[in-house]
C-alpha cells in the first residue's frame, strides 16, 4: 500500500488539492507585498517539489527574497542572485544564531 507516494512517473496528489488551493490563494494575496521565502535544506532528490517552486515564486513576486540554508546545495540560480541569501550552514545552528539576535538592533 502506497499512501501519497511517488510511483514511477505518477504522484498521488488528491490528498494535497486543498493545500494547493491554499497556496494559490496565499500567492495571490502576497503578489504585491514583501515576502521572505525560507528554503531549509532542500536539495536535488526531488527538486520539483520544493527547491524549484521556491525559486519560481521568488522570481514571480517582485518584492520576494529567498533565503536558502543548506550544507551541501546552497547554490542559487544567477537570476536570483540579487534577491537571495545563501547560507552553507547547518539548519539548527542557523536558527539558533538567528534566535539569539535582538530584532530591534537588526531592523
């Protein structure tokens, strides 16, 4: 039994239709706002599920910026160089470091 699994070239997506609709609604709501997209550890196992869509969203929304944290695959496409920050770092240590910052000093 395969629940919501990738099987050959197909993907069982019925379970995700509501989430997809929520994402589309959110994207329409933020298209003219400042947005930060956090890509935490996505690599190239299934890049079409997280990594590439995040890059596409960052390119499509004028005020969007992408922050990618990844020990092995932190690179970004050239088109996003001015809209991205890439950190070759462990996710846990990155979040701990950010949590230690005083937000008032960094706004």
